[in-house]
């Protein structure tokens, strides 16, 4: 990575804090070598190709189980981070997210703010370094991608213009201003972005990725433009038309639903994969959930809730495929939700070394004091044939179109579309459609893919109660601005509800 003195004022805390991981893990986030560049003038420049490659490498931060991913998943009704003895206690960082009791000092809130803003600024370095037209377009897409996360999570987006030096405090965009800026970046980038076919190797900015992010922006425009972050939200038909148009653009580029659901997460993935991480791997996604004896790399961490699991029909393929004990699997692992007795590849039972009993996962799992076998585990990326970590896939685009059709009043068409998906996945057809059923379908299709918080906020369920989570404070649809960021930039103001808020 390349850092300038900018980081002393724009970011907060020590850069070493960016890589804080759970004490239960040994996996680290891959980063490129650091080069400290002293610069007191405008944006540091360099070789645009090398700078762009480093910015793509920075996407590996999203593959960690902590940081940005934890803000989107651990705060929702589809993932629970149980403390098992002293394991996964970690001074309460996971419980605070799950129970919506975080504050401006929370490690993963601070780290996410730092990571996302630093990476957005690095895109400015590319743009200031005389890039080719395609390199500039890719940098604008990546800047939009990072800034979208800041806008979505924190509401306010600090921004320094390409030519401004470290002596200038970054201006702060409102959520509405940031929305407009991000849309403009994507629209300007589109003509010069490539149009690769669907592939498991799609790890660069493309037209399909830009269309997908634009669809996501317009689907959530009511949230981002609302006078109050917690709503109410009014979805404009013209915005929904844009979602539909962008979804159709993605389909026109050859993207389509994959017949075999779990193929999406393997090296054989093709028809759905729009944008993946070029360097970060998905190993954390299975390590963070698997039992120590279920897999030699398991950390025995996170599970799904019994209530979430209950939303799946028995024949819905997305619920899972059991392992076949004939050597074709890996450590006896099935795909999807792992529940009940676990087996080795040869068909013999796995013994839980902690209590010398057969390892059988249970539906119920408490947030604290959980036994090592408690909780349904989740496997989308399988150790046998894991593909790249996915940021965007077509099923999300497909369901965004379904939701947009519904919100603009084309309910019959939306129902037909969602039933086509359900039939493909082995689920029964729905007789009617409402917001509850659309949100539930998004959960069934996209679970643990880092989108649940985004969906729950838009559908107004983020502040509901669920197992071991009773806090319903509505202001928590936004995270707090870290105190060190407030101290370093007088243009920043704290979000409503958090310590230090003085009004807008």
C-alpha cells in the first residue's frame, strides 16, 4: 500500500489497528508491501497501473470475518456470534454488534471507517497519475464502491479532491451528496469499462459491476435521500424503473441464474459471477463457522439462528446438500446449513474432542455460554473447490429487479419472476407477494453474503427484536463516527444518538 501524510488527518488511530483480528483466529488479511511517501502538497502520484493493482489488492479487507463484513452481518437476524467458554468472547465486540450496543470506540466500527476511507483516497492517487481511460474508469468504479460503503454505513462521507494536500481538512458530503457523487462516478466510468462474460475470475471493474452497483444505489435511494436515516422511506417509481433498466443491462451482457446453486461458490462458477476479490480468498467464511473437529482449520465460531433456518422449505436446495461419505467431499462437509451428526469422509462419526461425544450440531444456540456443538453452521464456499470471494452475483441483481417491480406496482410480474427463481431452487411457488416475502427470499438466496443489514434497513426490520437482541434504538441504522475522526477533522459531526452528537 502507499500512504501519504494524508493518513495522519484523514484516518484515525494507528494503521496497525486496521488488521486487528479475533483472538480465535490465526488468519491474516493479505496486503501488499507498504511504502511511506512524504508529501505536503497535492495528491501523491505514481505509476497508475501499479497504484490500481494495489487498490484492487485492498479489496481483500472485505474477506475478513471482522471489519466491514461484521457490520453487515453480525448486526442482523441471520448470524449469531456465540461465546463458547472463553472462545469468541473478545471483550464483547461480537455481542455488541449482535445486540446493537456498539459505541464510537468499537474496534470494527473504527477499523471499517479507516479502511474504507483510506482505500477511497487511494483511488484519487490513481486518478491523479495520468491513467489510461480504462484505468481511470476502473479507479472511479472502485472509488464508488468504497464510498458507497462509507455512505451506507456511516451516512457522512469525508472527501478530499484529487489536487488537495494534507493541509486541507477533507470536506464532508451528506448522504444525499455522496449518493449523487457516486452515481456520477459510475456513469462517467461506464463507457470505458470492459464487458467480460460471466466467469469465476471476474475480479476487475466492468460494465456489469457498475450496472449492479447503480441498481443497488437506486433501490436504496429512498434510504439515502430520506430526511431521517431511520425513515420512513418513500420509493419513487422512476427510481425503480432505473433499477429494472440496470438489471436488464446486466442480463443483456450474458449473466443469468445458475442452475446449480452451490456451483456459484466454486471454481466452476460461471453464469452469475459479476465481481470478485482478485486476492482475498473466502477461507474465513468456512473457518469462522466450522468446529475444530469438523475441519482441521475450523475456529468453531459463528452460526445461524434457528428462526432463520426455519424459513427454508425442506426441498429448497439452498438449505443444503449433505456430504456423501465416499471420499468425494472434504472432511465430511456438506454444503449449506450443517445440522445434526457430523461425519468423516469414510462415513464414521466425528467425535467432539472437547467432551468425547459424537459431534452433532443443534438448532438452538445461546449468545453466551454456548457449548462447542451448539448452533447450525453455514458452508457456502467449500474447502474442496472454493472459488473467489464474491462481491456481486446475478441472483442479487435478479431479486433487486423483483423488488423494484413490486415497489412500482407491477406485482404480478414480480411474483412470476420470484417464482421462477424459487422453482429453480426447488422451493414451492408463492401465491402472493408482499414486502415480508421478498425480504425472506433475499435472505434465503443471499444469506451470509454481506447484504443482510442493507436489506433489513431498507425493509424496516433492522431495529426489530430477535433472539438475544432486544435493543430497538432506531438511530442505529447508522454507525457512529469514530471520535478520533471527529477530533482530526472539524468538518465532521457525530451521528444522531451517539455520544458527542450536537445536532445537524
